[in-house]
């Protein structure tokens, strides 16, 4: 075996080892608001449940390794002492990943990720309507584990109200794990689907994806494209040019002779097929044709 002393490794390398070794980890999709009431949404995989009586969850928005700055989520819970923890299932995992992009303060990640803000009953932060389980929480305490980049901040939350979709409940009101279809994080770009195993999602672009809110209306409100499809489409830093779109249409017109007169619905179905193979660029060119 290769052995290391933590103090001999850079924080970045140690961080990578720990995230790959301690996996898969559940995801806390944390919804908060700032002092002005602006919503914020971000996923955290330093997360778990630690007590049922009282019902306690703990998640940790760590200080950024690269520059030792703190995340908006931490700043918000320190001020408001409230948070909603939404679970992440397979149907929305690409949108959750997109929301982890480090957008500037004040940007609404609900809109960027194409997710729906649902008012909470007992706290001010919004719930994620697409999440099958939403946990409204009061923040009991925040434990700062250090002051350097990579240091965790344990946000100790007490659940004050649970919301569970009937679609994931059995007849006896217990949760059906197969129907819930949770996902978890591992190292790098890897995730794990509870009932399927590992799969991979490209990390959000450092240059910031355009987000679902900047998509054409017919794409954003598509009845064909799924939330995951929108999450993939939103993780591009620029849309293809008109010339690129026209060239693409010419290239595929032999295989799809009616493509130039096809309806939005027909193009969306074909774009979804491209997305199933991870070909986001071709999907966008088709959707903009």
C-alpha cells in the first residue's frame, strides 16, 4: 500500500483522496435566503442524519480549498438560522449539479437550474418542488472546524416539518426506496444511483453555464425534455452560432430529410436522443434550428 501523513499532502490532494474514499455520500440540496430575502440553492455531500429525537441533520459547507472563501449557503444560515434540506433523486440530479456552479451573489440558482420555488410552512427559505422529500429546518448551531481552505462548518439543523411526495410512499406510508431513486456523490465527477450503481456527470463549467433561465422559451418549457435534459443543456457557456446551426442542419438533412420543416416537438424528441449519448452540442444546434 501507499501511505501518507495528511500534513505531507496539499489540501487539494487530501481533499480528493477523502472524497473518493468516503463514498457514496448522500446529498443535501440546501435552500437558504440571504438577509435581503434573496434565495440561494446549492448541493452538499458532507451530509447525514444524526438523531431522530430530536430530528437532527448535519451538513457542512466547507471553505473553498482554492482561495479560502466561504459559500453563500454558510453566510446565509449564519444570518437567518433557517434552511430547507431537499433530497436529490435521479430525475433531478443534473439540475442539482448545475446549481453548484458558483454564480455571483444574488443570482437565483432555482432559475439557473430550472427548478421550482415552493413556499415553506415554518421557515422562510423555499423548498424545491421537484424534490420528492423536503425537510424544513431550524439551525441550532454552527461548528467551525477551522479557518483555512478546506475547513468544514458543521451546520446542525433540527427538522421542524417534513414533506414527502405520495409517489414515493407505500400503502402503509413507509418510503419506497426503489421509487425514491436517490443518488449520492463520490470522488471527482462520479455519482452513485442507489438502485443502479455508479454513473458520471461532468462538473459545472468554471466559466459558468448559461442556466435554464437563459434558454429559449420553447426549450425551457418543453413537454419532451426532462429536468436532467435541461440541466445538461444549461451547462454550456455559450449557444452555437447561427452558422453552426445551419451547417449542422445541412449535415443531417440527408439522414432526416424533413428536419427543416419539423415541429418543435419532433426536434425536441431528436434532441433528447442526442442528449442520451451526451452530445449536448448537437442537441443545442438541433433545438435552435
